C-alpha cells in the first residue's frame, strides 16, 4: 500500500494530523500497511478476539461496543477520524482486544501489524512517550466519564442512551428501535424508571411520543445534548459535525 499517497487523498484536517506521524515511520513498515473498508454495521474486531493489528481510522466513525444479554449491543463510545485502535493492547502487551469495534458509518482504516507498530515505537523514543501518554489520557478520560454516568439519575441515563441511538441511526428523525425493557437493560434501570423518564423528557421537548413509539428529531436531540453537556460541566459549542444526517 502507498500509505503516504493515500493520506494525500484524505480531508485536510485528517491528513494534517496524520502526516507528521506517518513521516516518522520507516518506509518499509509503511509499505506493509493495508487499507480496510467497512460498510455501516460491519464489525472490525470482536471483544476478546486475539490481538494482532493496530488500526488508524481515516474516514467515518467507529463505535466501541459491548454485548447486551438480549443479543444487542451497548455503545460505549464513538470515535471520528482520525483515531487509533489497538494501541492500548499493543503497548500493554494484551493478547486480546478489550472491546468490540463496529462501523457506525461507512469507514476506512489503515491496518498495521502489532509487531510492526511495536517495532516502530521501539526505535522512536519520542513517539513511544507520546503514544503512551495518549493511551493513559484516554483511559483516564473513560474512567472519569464512567464514574460520572454511575452518579447520574435514571432520567439522564435514558437521555444519554437516546443521544447515542440518534447518532447511530443516522437520520434527522429517529423512531427509537428499542423497547422500554431493552432501554432499561441498556442503561441499568427499571422499566418503570424508563417510562417515567421518557414521559418527563417528552414534557421538556426532548422526545416525542407517538403511541408507544419514542421519536427523536433533530431539535429534541439538540436539547438532549445541551442537558447532558450541562451535567458534565461542558461549555456549549457549535453543533457542526456533532450529529450525522
């Protein structure tokens, strides 16, 4: 694969963030990289698959997921290009991937073998330090976020799940594809709490009820996002690119 040539075809923001790192990697290692293309819904790796490759997301969105008891999936987080997967496993010498990775949109990734990735880091002390810091920062951020979610009320957990579902749906107006019981399992509360929460959110314009169906449109999604940002103490920001249409 002509990795450097491929990088030139990417959006400017992604290209400018990846090019400095690609320029540090020996040409022989770059030539052994491969391009992976995924359709929306395709699984890249499954939790507890044996670790073998590091992936760099160059186009699209990848969701980190965990399985639910009913056979569905819980979305832990979403990552937009550029992002790397497998670094944590490589640096930590883990034999398995720690979570499943699924394409939330059509996506493209550069794949490198874990051995090649470690060979690069072992010969570039500055890169090893920088990537190790990034892994630690990501772990700390995820841990802090998970502690925040545990302290949330049932209503805010339901709101968070609705935001995730809206993003996964890729539509301006989403009919929530889960039952109230499935929502309850997804967020760890009772079905009665989900029903009360949905009614309360609907009263606030953050959802719409059509019979038993729960509908989230763009305006409702933005209100949900604002509420969750306030809960997390995040300042309001522009919405460009925050929702997928």
